[in-house]
């Protein structure tokens, strides 16, 4: 016996590992492309920084249409700066909680909601 032990990775194992890695990468790329194609697409607007805060823009549009019908006039160029100012460094949840604490509520279809959320929904509906 020579006392020589092969502790290295064989060429066959290295190739199998590389093939498995490439297979996983290809599967991940295919999954990403599928996700990209099936997720909702909305036309780009100058308000996407705000609209991206909505977890479901389609549902927000439904609520926003109710808010728009109750409001005299929804002017995105006025709503957006006000929302950006309120959000300055805060999450939408924090701003909504502050609206509630300060009794800034909007009634829409029998529901009371924080003013910031209602305005954001109206903005989404306006951009539809």
C-alpha cells in the first residue's frame, strides 16, 4: 500500500456539481421571468414613488374611485406633494396611525379610513 489517499474532488463530481448549479440558476431565471410577466403592470406615472407603497393597487383603485366620487375634485399635483411631505422618512403605516390619532379620517362607502390612505387610493384611481 502506498498510503496515498484521494481526498480531492473527482472530475465527475465537479462536473455534476457545476451542472446542478447551472440547472438551479436556469430554474431561478425562469421563475423570475414568469413572475415578471404575470405580476400586474401599471403605466408609469410621476407618482410611482407613492403608488408603490400600495400593497394591492387594484384594490386601492376601487377604494379610490369611491373617495373620488365623494370629493369635489382630486388634483394629483396637489395631493402628491402633501403625501410626500407627510411620508418624509416615515412608513405609510406610521402616517396612517398619526392620521387616526389626529382624527384625520375620510368616510368612503361606510368605511372610515386614514386621510393619507384615502388620498393615496384616490391618486391610484386618478392614475388608472
